[in-house]
C-alpha cells in the first residue's frame, strides 16, 4: 500500500499536476485529492489507488517501503 504523501512527492518529482495524474490513472481529480490528503495509507478504492501507483511507476517513480525512517519515493535509474 502507498501513502498519500508518497503520491504528492511523486507528482512533485515528475512535475505533474493533479489533473494530469488523474487523467493518466483514469480517476477524478477529487478522488486523487482525497488520496493525497490521507495522513496514512492512501484512502480510496483499492483499484483507484493501484491505478495511481501504476501510472506513477510507469512514469518513472519507485516507491520505497517503510524502513524505520518512513516511506518514500525516488526516480528510477
């Protein structure tokens, strides 16, 4: 599962607007906003969260798991 802050950070790394990511993931902008506003794991239907994660990974993002310092994101090499 990914966190709302990871989605926001990934968008920032890619310089994507919420509208652009929502379009790529085939979800609404309000749905994406709710996911990003989540304080923990991204809220929403599992298929929508997976669609956002897949869109970001396809664009070059790697999600980093919790390892004691918190979850994160980075650009793939």
